C-alpha cells in the first residue's frame, strides 16, 4: 500500500473515531468489535460507506442501513474481519469482529452425547446454539415457523 493511501486510511479512521464516541469505532488496528451471537449492533461511521465485506459471513453479517450506519449481526461464535470501502473503493476501515456467546444466561444440557441449549433470562426457554443436537435444532426451527405462520 502506498504511503498516500495509508495516510488516507489513517485519516478516515481518525474521523470515524471522532464521530462515534459512544459507539464502537472501526479501526485499522488489532482492536476488535464484539457482538453476541444472534444479536445485532449498530456501528456509526463518519465517512460514507459504499461497500462492506465480511471475511466469513457464517460468523457475522453486516448491512449498510444508511451511508454512515452499519448493522452488524453475530451469526456464530468466532472471529472474522470487516472491511469498509468508500464509493471510490478506498478502504475506510479494516477491523476484527469477534462474535461471542452470552455465557451468563445460557444453560447447556447434555443427554448422553446430545446437547441442547436454554436461554434463562429469568425463565429457561429453548434456544439454538452452534453445536446443539441437529434433531433439537430442527424441532426448534419447526416450532418457531409454526408460531410465525400462526401470527401472520
């Protein structure tokens, strides 16, 4: 990368950091933006984004809500990266995204080798987590679809 291009990236990151004091700032360094699995997080940037790229879309997804607002959704635990480009294809940011699992309110139940997950906030209800028994996951998805179709 040329020295001029590096200077533009650093300047863009500095502008984003100034414009988003209370929200996570996308940075070109090793600091990570964290989001919980199955949750979304708003990222505000001060430079307009035209393109967003996620290294592994199985871990996280990002959409452009408007040119200066991104919505980051955690899909599965792990790490990936997020690259934001402006309208000219120049990088605005390149940052690490870390998707975590809410350990404090999740209970994992084992029946032999079959694993199921429950979200207990404060009552325990079935939830789907990566690594759960496939039959359990299928049943939970089918139940969710029945409830959704009954309310439409």
